């Protein structure tokens, strides 16, 4: 008998054991999937001031299923949870809330589960003022915004001569004119957008300060 023939029973036994373990793992996975639980699917993002509606990803169990807030969980201000697992309302504050819920079904099963609900702020440009620029000197300033989800693309207009704006929200260059200029900034992530007018002062550092006047004496 060759070595290969001698090893055949061992290979068959190993294959049998591997298949048996795979079948057991598959059976356990199917049993777990049939149990009442929340699928690991993130909830849609909400935004302050905008109507929100989404259903908890309840899976398994015996319909109908119910969901209630569990523990010390506080829903975001303006959001409520219906018995069927629907979250709805108009959020009034931004932030990320960890939601702990108790799920139950018609067969009497109960389980606690958790997910997160993220509420974004209103989309806006948060840069309210720009650093002063000096005539003839290199200048650079970065604009900022909140309430967006994708990559930002900026459009910056009405800049002083010598300055330019980039798509990533940077104002840079060397100003060639003095004065106060109202910069028109717009930003978008392809879904929502915001705009803001921001003043930019360009001064001439070479100008001497105005002479001080002696105090006026009262006779």
C-alpha cells in the first residue's frame, strides 16, 4: 500500500471534521439571525431644523415587534420613538446620541440593543471675521464650515486685488490695494450649501499713525 493510500483515511477524517464544524457554525449563525436583534446598520444622519424619520433596523423575532427606550437613554431633543421602532421629529440640537432600546416580540422574547443617532448642525460658514491683511505682504487665511457630510468645495468672490480663493477654502496672495472689502464665500458638499459675507481689511503698514493732539486746557 502506497503512502498516499495510507493517508487517504486521515484526509477523509479531516475533511469530515472540517465540514462538520462549518455546518455547526452555519447553524449557529442562522439561529442567531432568527433571534430578536438590531442589525448593525447605521441610522441615517439627521440635521438640526429638518424633519427626520427613520426606522430602527429591527430583525429576527416573531412579529409584531416593539421598541421602547431603555435605561437612562434620552432621545435627541425634538425626536420621539414609536412602538414600531420609528424615530421621527425635528431635531433641535446637534450631537451624537447612543440609543439603548428594549426590543420585544409576539413570542415574549426581550432583548436590549444599542445604536447611535447623529444629528448635524445647520450647514453654515463659521468664519465670522478674517485676519487683517497688509498691503504688499503675503497673506493666507482658511475658511471653516460645519453641518456638511461630504468633501467641501468653496467659491470665494469679491476679493481684494492680489488675493485669490481656492476650492478648499483658502484665501491667499499678496494684496495690492487697501480698503475694507466684503468677501462673498459660498460652500457646498454637493447636497447642501451655505454662504456668508465676511469683511476683510487691507491696511498699509507704511502709513504713519495720526499725530496725537496735546490735551486741551480749559481756561
